[in-house]
C-alpha cells in the first residue's frame, strides 16, 4: 500500500441517499484520509443535507431542484439553532441550485467526485468530473448504461473511473490478479432477489410489497424492484462491459443467494478469483474513495471461524429475461442501452402505480426495444436524452394500450 499524506478532498453527489450517507460514515471513520468539500442532492431532504454540510464544514452545497434552494437556506438556520450556534456564529455554505447544480459541483477543485446521483441525471456530472480531470468514484450506473460511449470518450487516463457497485468493485479487485489478455470471462453474482427459484408462471400477480421484500440488501424502491426483475443485474452487465471492455458473450451471471461472493474473474489458465465479504456497501465505497489503497476497518470481514455454505446456480433466462435483453441491447449499441434504462424506469413507475403487472415490466421493455428506430451512436448528451425521451413515450403508449385492452 502507498503512504497516505494529506486527506483527499471529495465532492459527494447524492449525499442524502443510501450510498451518500454511508460515504459520510466512512469519512467520519477516517477523517485523516478524507475531507468533504462539496455536497449535492436532489433537494427532497434539505434538513439532512443541511446537517451534513454543517457537520462536515463544506463550502458549497447544491440541490438539483431549483425551488429547494430557499428551503435549504432555512434548513441551515434550523440546524444551526439545533446545534446551539450563536447568531452570526456560522457561515452558510454557498448554494447552487437547478438542473446544472450537480455538474457545477463536479467541477470543484477536488481529488475525487463520488457520483451517487440516481438515474440519468448522473450523466452530466459524470462527464463534467472526467473532463475536469477528477477521479470519478461511480455509483451512478446509468452514466455508463445510457452514455457509455460518451463516458469512455471523456476518460483522460487509465483508472480515472473507480466503480462503487459491489459487483464491479469485486471485479476490479479480482482483475488485479492478472493482465487483461489473461481474462477469459467475468462472472457477476446476483442474490436472485425475492423471487429466486420461481418459474415465470409463478410471477403473475406479484405485488409491489412482495417485489420490495429483498432478502439481502436495503435499497431504494426503483433499485429494489429492478433487483426483483433482474433488471438491476442486467444494467450491471452493461456497466461491466463498458468498464472493462469485455465482450458481452464473456460476461456471465450466477445466482448466489448468500451475497458473500460479489463477483469473480475467470482467467485463461482455468483459475477463478473471487472477492468475498459480508454484504455491506461500506467496503466498496471506502475502496473507491481510497483506491488503490484500502481503508482499514471499513467493514466487517467474513467470519472464518464459523461454518459457511454458499450456493451458486445459473440464471433462469425464461423467468428472468432482463439480462438477455440487456446483452442484446448492448451488442446492438446505437442508444439501445439508454432506451432500455429509460423504458424500464417508466415501467417500474407504472407497476408501482398499479397500471402494469410485474411481468409486464420486462415484457414492455422487450416491446419497446423491438420497436426502436435506428438511432445513431450517441455523440452528445442530447443524443442520449432524445433516445430516452422516445423510449419513455413509447413505453407509456404500450402501457396505456395494454391497460385499455385488459
């Protein structure tokens, strides 16, 4: 391990979400290693954002929702009063607000930008951070799924993107064990979600509550439902392809209910390296912030004094076709992954609202992809947004027609 000198300056985007709050826990755990200089969030929880900013002493705070700026300012005063700060005894950080706020923060002088923004809104700050030369700790998988060619074109140096997803962090660790030419395939593991082992016909009538009952991870609504449909794993396959330049044919998914092996790399000599740790996002977050060095005590290790039984099974493509569809979309290119992601977001929203059955999520995805026009490879963010807009409109039309025909 290399020596650690002054703390790394971090801009944290998506600070009030699951990844963001755990990243702040890591900063608290290792204040000699990390210092937060900027915070950004959507604006839905300004009280938490204000508390984070005052605790960490950041200079700039951003909200993507322009109308939340005034609420954030009031939240600063309320938090200062809660902390018994004297009147005039603290300085309100600079507030940036609006759709470009996250990109503005991504340009701040810093060593690392952690992008934990949810959805395609994360693409612009990803590109901004890379073009500004920052190391990008990437938890926003939509950046690579929707804008893979744009993101790869913006990378200025090898290793500039460090993944935060547990699966891609595991792959990065295993890939240290050999050269790229020695890699035969990547194996991503999946918990299988709440419906592991069910056949397709057993998934009719699934409720939102059932889809939200993930057996391993505590995540937001969209990600949890994506895990139930295996769309989340499908997006991770696209992300792995973009991150590591491995053909889709050489990326496999194995169902591993215990979620202790986070991914594996098989090498040409028949050796397979696996990364194992209890399911805890603090480990990959800490590794992304400290990369290539590890952060001591970031998370608990596997208890090797106890007995363990780990299971692995191939993915049932008939019951869960999302991964197969994503591979085909990725191989086709021409904004197909962006279409996949945007259409899925519309389908999940419709499922939650009771306008689409559970199986209709991926079935609608397949219909949208099958009707997609021949978009060009994305050259700009606007190209990606145009493809996404088409996908959302098409998905809504299919959902509406299905509901009317039911």
